[in-house]
C-alpha cells in the first residue's frame, strides 16, 4: 500500500532524529464514527469531521494501551 509506505517513511524521521517510537493505529471507520458522534451531539459541536475522526483514533489508541 503506497499510502502506508509513505506514512512509515514519514514516521522514520522523528524516530531517528528524536529517538522516539511512533505508533500506528488503524483508522478504519473513524470518519463514520465521528459523524455518528456529531449527530448525537445534535449540533452542539462545530468541530470538523476530520478533527473528530482524529480524536476517535487517539481515543482508540489510548483505550488499547490501557488494557
């Protein structure tokens, strides 16, 4: 997958220059879930769907590492 190769190449830079580990989290259905959350909020959130999807992905990662 060309996009994943590009993402891995992008992650290599901070891993090497900052000596940090970059973790990858699957993003499948994050936009769908973000839209559902926006509908549940019924207009109380003016956050763009992409930003909400990013929050969904981060939340998934945090839940996974807590287990």
